[in-house]
């Protein structure tokens, strides 16, 4: 998968332009608040979702204008294609190869990216909810069944939690817990098994990338930590039974707390560098490298599903990395088209092959 050209008009602060990209590495250089991330966001929107910055669609239109238009020419499915998105107020129109589509969801089947932004550092630094969200987001994108089971699990979990609170006032309701436990364990067993399998795939690839980023000086490991122990991911019935056992064992705690204390909604993944938790013992550069390795691993797993490699968007990725780690990201990620933003002159000088785009107050020029 490859971006061939990108065209934009009235998109955020970017000056109307059409740029032609390199098939491998594209460095977007400029001072802070000049529009570098806007360019990455422009590409990301062709994945069919919302902005990775959480912006409303009306915010994508330049302050002084009534509409915005972006167009992508790209290679996918072994042929050249194009897509266009037009924004007018809160209205969005999507065209693929000149044909108007009902929604942006149609783009998902045509174009894919994996993005890293500084906010993703929370995968290491923040609590387990962020890491669960990372796993669930990736799996929901890859498997429709997972998305359905995940939604159903959360519905049942909310209903069980509500019942736990009611039982304190109406003890006779406790007999109805059994049916909720059964359903929760059924859907939860599948979620746990799929997460563990995905975490294993992530680990294999992340180890490879982190070894390259750290110049073989560090080893990255990923461990899925479940509230239910000794699991065989190939036996869903066994996981379900162990889940049910834990629910019964923790019933007293659940009634006291008013919520379900065991299950995939309480699980986590440990991110380890040389056997130590990156959250507690990793430097800023090591933590950034670990998250980058996870995102590159995510891209690798996605490429196996798509049977072609997604485009990589790396925002503000080079800061806090030493020169060897920067060199790896700029020059040694083979097979992927990469877009990297940076604001240090020394960073751009390391680029051996590819294109350099300079952004200054929304104006983009190629050097």
C-alpha cells in the first residue's frame, strides 16, 4: 500500500497544494505549530475513521472557509486508485475512484495506516485500561466476531454490575446471578483467548523491531496478565469453566464492591525491557522505543491480514531518541512507506534516501 500524491484545499492551516510522495521514507520538517501533524492527519482520514486527534469534522475546515477538500492518489490491491473527501460544516462526502459512497466506512476496505503520536506513550505510562483499549481496538478492526463479542460482553458486564448493587438491597435477587455469570463467562472466554493470541503475535514482531531500534542493546517482552490463571487458549470451554469458578470465588468481594472484580475487563499487559517493567524502570527514550515497537508490530500483524503493508505515520517520533534509534526509523524500516514528522535540523540530516518536505505556517515545500 502506498500514497502516490496528496492534495488538499482549506484543510486546517495547510495552504492549497498537491504533493508527490516518495515510495519509502518521507520526512516532514518544521517548527512546532506549523502544520506537520495536520499533514499526517490528512492521510489518516482516508482510513475511513475519525481524526486520531479526536477532532470534530467541522474543525478540519480552515477558520476562514466554508469547506475543505482532500484527495489521495494511492496504490492498493495491485492497482492505482484515488479517493476524495469533502467537508462542508458537519457534512462529509466520500468518493472512491470517482464513485460517491454512503459513508467513510467504505474507505476501510481500500486504504490502511498505522499511526504513532505522542499520546500513544500512555501505553507504557498510563493504567491498564489504555493497554486493554489498544488490544481491543486492534482486534475489533481485524475481526468482526471479536467486535460483536466485545460489545455483548460489556452489555452483560454492565447488567451484572447493576444486579450486584441491587442485591445489597434485595438479597432474593442473588439467585438470578447464575444466568449472568454463564453468559459473561461464555463471551469473556473468547475475548481472553483472542487477546492472548494477539499479544503473542505482537510480542514476536515487537521483539524484532525493538532489537533493531536499540541496536541489539535491549530485549522487549510482552506478557498478557489475566485475572484468570493457567489458561489454554485452544480450549474455550476450559477458560469458561475457570472464569465461572473465579466469579463464584469472588462473589463476596463483588457484592461488597458493587462490581465484577475478575474477567478480561480487569486484565493487563506487562511491557518489559530487559526483564524490567518499562513503566517503572524505562527511560523516556526506552519507553518511546517500546511503544514504537508495539505500533510497528501492529502494522506487521495487520499486513498479514491485508496481504499488503499499511502506511506508517510517525508523529514527533524522533525526540528523546539517540542517533542510532533515529537512524533505524529514518533509514531501516524495510518494505513500508513511512511519513515522519520532526522539528530538529539534525534529525532531517540523517535521512539517506527519500523526500524531505518543509512546513512553514501551513505552506509545504519539497527540498
